[in-house]
C-alpha cells in the first residue's frame, strides 16, 4: 500500500489507559510482567535494514516506558527462509514471542500457532487500517504496520515523448494498448515491466487490473470467498495475462526476471512505461523517486476491460506483527505489538522507509505527487484479489502463470486447476 491525526484511549485486559497516541499510555497491562518474563524476542525480516533503525528505536523507547525491566531483542531473518523457520518454531512451540507476517494467506494458514489479539488492540482499530488482511474466522491475529496495495505506476516522461497527455492516462484497456503502441514506437520502451521468475507477477497483475475486469458484484463475492471460477470475467484475467505476453506488451524475459527487485529496475530505468508496483516497502514511489523525478511518476487506476466494472485501488494490510501462542506472557507480548504499531514508531517508519503506514493519522502531505494520488483512493479502495487466496493456491497460480507465458498450458486448463485448488483450500 494513509494518514490524519488523532488521540486514542486504550483499554487492555481490564485496565483503562487513556491518552493521545501510544506515548501517553502508562502502566503495564501484564501486571507482574517485570517479575516474570524479562525478555521478548521479535522475529521479522525488516529490523536489520538501515531504513528501519529509527522505527526500532521508537518501538523500544515506547515499550520501555511501561516495561523498563523487559528487554526486547529483534532478530532479522532472511526473507527467503522466513516462513520455513517460523514453521519449525511452531512445530516445536519454541521461538519468538512476536513475529512479523505478510497479510493474507501467509498468516491465515498459520493462525493456529498465533494468539488472537482482539482483547488487546480494540482501541487501536479506529487509528489503524488494514485489519482484514490479518483476520480469520472473525478473529484478529496481527496488528497492521503498513498498508500494501498495487497501484499502476507510469513514466510521464515516456508519455510525453510519445505525444501522450501524462495528466490523462488511459481509462480503458483499448486506450491502454494504444498508448503502449505509441510509447513503443516513439521510445522503444515496453508497455509493462513484468517479473514472474518467482511466480509473483500474476498476483500483481490479477490485483492491479482486476477491478477493471470483474463487476463490483463479482469482486465482492471473490473477496467474500464465493469465487466463481467459471465466470467469463475471471477467465478474462488469465486471457489478458497470456495475451500481454503473446502480443509483446511485457518487458523481455518475464519468466526469468525476478519481481524483487529486478523488474522495478526495468521501470525506473525507462525500459518500460508501466509497472504494477507496491504502495509500501519496495517497488514503490519512494524507490522510483531515486531514479525518476517525483513529478514524472504517475499513478493510474486499472483500465476498464468489462463494462460496468468500477476501478479501485487494491490494498490490504501489508505487514503486521503477531503473538505466538507459546509466549509466556501474552499480555506483555501483545503490548509490544502495540508499541510496534504506535503512532511515533509508524511515523518514523513511514518517513524513512517510504511506507504508507497503517496509521491513518500520519501526515503525508509532503511525501510527493504519487502519494498524493494514492492516499485519496484508500477511502474507496478494496482488498486485493490475490490476498483472498490461500498460499497453496497462490503457489499453484504462480506455476501456472509461468506455463501460460511459455505456452505450455492453456487458459482453460489453468483456470480449472485453480478452481479445484481453491475449493480444496
């Protein structure tokens, strides 16, 4: 994937703790925690990055005000091994007290190992957005740190060179294809930067373009779990995926280009006019701003493919912190999650990492024109389509998407397999 300013009253485990933001919270919701657990361990893949240093400092300071005798240790794990390591910890019921998760299938598939946080974070709900990505069966398993979504970014300089109006990007798929032809002819740049080496490209494609393909009813049903894989509009998503490859709209070598982060280099170097990127973390407006002038980074909604479709920003909670069921002091660990999502900490993370934080009170007025285009769309945004799918279905979709681009399977066969996998999960 975000900000305004407010005070919140905090009620945790029967103790009323009122104040403005987390800094005003006093007391320990865990009672005798200082006489009990003396250390909390946090696993994530972010805390070791330079951009997260100030955020970690703010978190520790906020938590230490209420729990001066408790040490917080951050352990940054390699992302490519992260969920495997978490699985081992869950099986042994030993490991971190608090851990970072991506929203959607990754956390829902592991909810049995996590502590429901609803009693501890109730008063943060109005301040933070993105909760749905961390819920399962009506229970909340993590508090969101960032909002993550999939805006379509475009290079205004390439539009200008092609004689296109950069202030008025295409609104329909036909207009989009014509604009891409003009850019290709004038500059040689591809239409869409696509990286699908890991099978992630199809997730971005589905969510970035899906609101222009599915009707509003189909979109809502998909998110609610009533997915009709026989719908011609669902099929159309995969047809367009294959067509984009067959007709040369994608950047070269999509199946051998890594999404993280080679494909974003293709966009920011001017070799592609568009990329379905992220709102936070990597592959987003701040990253692109290191190579492209901020005023030349455009943001557009999905072009309309189906009559009656209503394009919207696809976004959810991006990353969030959860508590392990095996932690010795659940209230203490849950209070650390509240520090990890405090206003001061998230403000620091937003400023240094370029994330669009979950805290809707943060002022982003100086973040640049791309953010100014994204943030107003949050009010009418909808959950990303791929986040509604299980991790097993997403893995299968990644493999099938590679086969569609290579021509080794058909759209009908791919959709049939995905429907079966979705039902099974």
